[in-house]
C-alpha cells in the first residue's frame, strides 16, 4: 500500500480512498501487452517534476518513490508506491507538467507504458481505465489540499486574480506572505523575486512577477499547443458544460476535437457552489467539480482543451472555417460549435469596478467563500445561482442578506431553493430592493440599498458582496458570421432532415448552451444540447466526405 511520508503540519490530510489504488494480477497481465518491463539495479529517476510527456509506470516489484519540490526549500519525499500501484497525474491526459517526480529504487521492476500507447490502453481496457482515471482525479484533489506541486504565490493586494485563476483551473499552490518569504531568503537567491513587484509566482524551474494570466497559463502548459496548420474536425469555442459535453461525445466518436476557452474549463456553472437537481447526484455537486470531471473525460478520449485562448474573430465565408485568436494565431476547422455562454452582468452603481476582487465577487466558489466565514454577507440576484450561493453561504457566514428586485422569488428560481431560503433562519430576503451605493477605501466596507416600494434606504456594514444577476451572451467575436436574435443570442434552426436543432444560419456552425437563443439556461439542458449536437456534426461532415 502506498505510504505517505507527510508534510510538516499536514500529516492529518490522508490520501482519499482510491487515490493510490492497486491493480490486480490479471489487470497487470492485460496491461503488460501495452508496455515494456524494466528492472533497476540502482536508484533511477523515471521523470522529473515539471517534465512534460512523462510516461505511465506500474510497479511490479520493489518500490517507486515520488518527490516534490516546495519551490523554495528543495525536494521532499512524498509517496512510496509499492507493487501493483502506479504513477501518474492528470498530465497523463494532456501535455502539461508533472507536479511531482518519481524514482525507481534499487531492485525494483516496473512496467512502462508510453504516452503513445496509454490512450489505446485506457480505451481498450475500460475497467482499468475507470480505476486509473478515478485515481488521478482524486490525487489532483488531494494535491490541491496539500498545495503539492511546487507552485508558490507570493501574495500582495493583487494576488486574488491569480489565486482565483489557479483554483478555477484545479492547479495546486501555496500562498506565502512577504514576511514568510523574507524568512525563507536563507534558501533562496535574493534577486529571484523583487518584493516591490508582487504578486510573484514561483516554481522549481521559473519565476514570474506580476504575470498576465496568459503568460502564467503558458508556463503551466494549460494554454496547450493548438497546432496551427492542422484542420480540426470540431472546434468548440467555450468550455462550459455545453462545450465540454460536445467535446466528450465528439472525441469519443473519433473526431479530432479542440476546445478553446479564455479563462477556465467551467463556464457559468463553475460559480454554482452546489447543484442539487442535476440527474444522478442526489447529494449535489459543485459546478466546478462537474466541469472538471467533464474536462478529464474529454481529454481521456483525446480532446485538446486549451485555456487562456481568446477567440476574437471567425471567417465563415469558406470551408474550412478559420478562427482567429487574440495572439494572431489562426485555427482551421471543418465544423465550429459556439458554446461561449454569457458574461456576468454588473450593477449600475458608481465606483463598482474598484471593489471587484476587493469584496465584490461574481461567484461563490470555496476560495471566494473562505474570507467570509463568520461574517455577514449580501447577495444580489434571484436566479438559481444566487439561491445556491445563499444556501451554501448560510452555513458559513454569520448571516446572509439576499436582495431581489421582484416582489417574490418563485418566478426566477427553482421551487426547492425558494422553500429552503424561506425556511432558513440564516437568510433574510429583501424583496423589491436594489443596491444604490458601495463604500470603502481599498476594500468594500458597506453597501446601501433602497426599497423600490417605499423609497427607504439602509446602509449595511459588510465586506462581502456577491452579485449574481445574470449574464449577457458572448457573441461579439462572431463579426456578423451567424444570425443573432434581438438580445444577441445565436439563432438556431428548427430540426429538419438536413439540419438539426442546433445548426446556425451557416451550415457547419452550431450553437449550444446558454449562448443559444431559446435555450433553457440550465446545466442539464446545456449538457444535453452538447451531446445531441454531435449527431448533427456527423451528418454535416458526411456531406463533406470527411
């Protein structure tokens, strides 16, 4: 059984069940057809931390030790793998860096399966594939808890955007104050980080100061190589539930699939702290977790998911279609699926921008909620996302004040949430109310709202405001390529023998999810549209002889 050496102060965080599962002898025998056995008389490095393209190793005899670098304090022994256990992280499904290193100990024998054969192995052996995928997903979740991976964020007042970005992309990191960083100077070169240019992001191999998100994404490898010059079968713009569902089904059916997103694989669903009415998850699931599982599925089948890739235009005048990215790269595709969803709407309140990231938030993920524990908070919005956030926050904040413009919730929110909000003693609902002022210096200190019915105003001291008032479609990049409705959502055709229900005014270009005119604006329907559209994609590709 894999043994955890324990990091200082974190010994209580044991590995979750399944993270270090053991393959049975018959499973190892089947795996042997895809790999090569190798024995080691002396200790030998299998792969280094930060290496791209590391292979998959199953321990047959002896042990394999894994290590990680804390970024500033050197390498530390982490996990020892024993016979039947295997190496690997989420990087097995993409070209990103490994978070830990591995070393075969003297007298050990391993089965090495190259990355070229690994996907073939996982597809051919679904029972083993399920075990391996569950293990590497659980490992990533545990690594995030531990901060394993060697990435250190030296914090400043501007660090929130980087912490949120890393969290949204499931990348483990440790935050370090400038005081803690200064104490570590005995093991760090003083010139490595300039304390007047924070935040800084450090790994064992590189350091970035005040990085742009795209620069950081490139270093982490999550921006991926979109392989300019290749014509993709399916190009999906947007990695929310609709786009990821399309990717899963398209890639699993053998289509060369690329997904582009300008921030993270989650979409609006990533802001939902708990979705309780999604089929199959009786105890609920967070939107971010649902999206992350979908990304893993898509990559398992061979889809490429590229983050921090902003689409700025599309040429739909000829086939294949050409999409232009913000860095002037172009990507060609036989079909395009528009799954860009929508952007958060903002309050029409003076000075709102200066409190974004300084008390004002548009999502209720765990990293958003952590600073609010034991404090009063205000939520603006009457949709399901706002209701889910209110319920989630009510168990952590001292009290939740919920503001809506309408006289009741039932017109905009699922009934189960309405009932829970009305029954909660930790939530106060303020109907017919709207925010008219925000106050504070460098951080939000208070909000003022007004009753639309009586005109009465109330100033409320809080450092935490969550705005969840809907979103507008992300369609400006399409440059009149496809037809839009009066509100900017993409029009799609009625179902016919030649055209499915999700094809736009341009043959070969489809729209699914929240960006589509007339869509239901629910996670389940977005996933359904993303899966169903693949049949129409196949039908269209058939007309091209592809």
